């Protein structure tokens, strides 16, 4: 094991190595990794998809080898070829998709290990990410902005026999995951009063209950908490106000239903909101 601030260098693509370690933990041969009679929690953090996008096994790149790059540029908010961020998108999109396919493949190996060991029926599985990626869309290199490509992340929860398979429009946020999963596992009374976030366990289990009407967005420059961006995202709109030193306040409002690619800022058309 590496020390907390140390590292172990492995001659393998990260997600392959991390999935292998997770599978060993799940299989737990001869009780080497955990007490088989006690509950466990396993967190597997895979870095891809992340720059540099060429660092991905060739077998995953080959999945997109024959695709014309323009076929992967079907969103109207992708800058055109010949512009800086349009070229950046086209240079990296195949590697980005290859990384997604690779992570999907390795995550599937972990799920198969749960199946083969008989643990899948009594194991809650969560797949999510810490942020999205513009990859040049809206002239943004990656994250730290309020566009859908940056803010929205995958969130898949599996608990066979407990959670009904469905697509849910719940406006859940990352701080909600901690109390929600404690609650799902029967530890509602142990959720600290000071926790940031709310449990949505009962709603996930029953499909019933009051849903939040918005999600909070905020970004602050390092060491300058009075500045930055604040906003909310609802099922229909994204609103952001930006205050930065030596700059005029900026107001942004998108109608995400009529304008799903967020091409038009309609803040000036709705002055009553400000």
C-alpha cells in the first residue's frame, strides 16, 4: 500500500488496474481483503475520461477508428473547424469517447464480479462523476462553468429488488448522496444534523415524495469567496450571476427546454428576474 501522500506506479492503464483491484476485493479469496460476514463499502475512482485524451488503450481507440470525426460533431454548440476550440474538440473527441468505452468496459467487469459472487442482490451500486466536460464546446476547455456539458453528470443507482428501474428527473446534487445512501442502508438516525444535502431515499424507494425544485450552482476564485458565480438550475432553466473584480456584473439565463444547447442568453429579455 502507498502512503497517504504517496503513489504506486503501475504499468497499466489506470481503469484496468483499478477494476482488477476492485474485483479482487469483491471476490475476497481466502478472506484476504475483508471480513466476509460484515458489510463493506468500496469506492473505485477512475481518472478517465480526462486529458490527455490520447492516453487510452488502442483497443478502445479502434472502436472509433473508422468514424468520420464530423459524424461526432452533431451538436450545434460545437465551434466550427478552423477555430481554436472547434479544432480542439475534433482533435480529442475520439480519445474522449474511447476513454468512456474503456471505463464502461472495466465497470462492467466489476458488476460481473458482483454477479458471480452472489453479492449483486444485496449491494447498492452507484456510478457517477464529479463533473462533466465541455471539450471545447462554448469555447470552454472543460469544467468550472455553468453549461450543461460541464454541470450534468451521469448518476446511475442499482439495487435489485429494491429500486425500480426507471429514469428519474430528480434534481439531486452531489451533497445529497451521503445522506441518501446512509438512509437507504438504514442509518437515517446517524445522519449528522450538520450534513450538507438532503436524503432522497424514500423517494427513490417509493417513487413518491416532494422533489427539490432547483439545484445550487456556485464557483469561487481561490481565496476570494466574495467573488465568483452563483446560480440555480431547475428542470427548465439555468440562471447564473457573475461578480468578478474590475468587471461589470454578468447575468446569464438559459431556457433549457427551448434552447437545450444553451445558444442564447435571454437574461436581457427577463429583467424582472434580476
